[in-house]
C-alpha cells in the first residue's frame, strides 16, 4: 500500500472517529439535560453509560488523530508500538 493510500485510510478513520465522538457528545448532552430535569437519583437521570461512551469515543478520536499526525510527520504508522508493549490501544465499546 502506498503512502497516499495509507494517508487516505488514516484520514477516513479520523473522520469516522470524529463523527462517532460528535454523536456521543450529543447523546451525553441530552442525557445531562435529562438528569438536570429528573434529578441524579432518578433511574432515567443516570449519566454513567453516556459518560463511558463519550470518554471511549474521545479516546478513539484522539488515537486516530495521533495516528494521522504521526504518519504525516514520519510516514509510518505508530501501531507497532503496541506490539512492543510501549502503549495500550484504546478499548473498544
């Protein structure tokens, strides 16, 4: 795979991670508003799941951005560091 193809793939992954994060952020904002209306002790006023999802999607977005930027600077993916135990990959949902 050539550099242009890798860059395009990383850009697509970045855009997808960004869209997922933005969607999760909107869901979190709605859940936060609902919690304020119902109170934090109401079962439907919980932010736990929304917080976990927005945190995870933000981590994935940051990872995709880091991969994209690293490739632009060094022209090689950074994911090999995980195989060497230097970094942990983001957890999947």
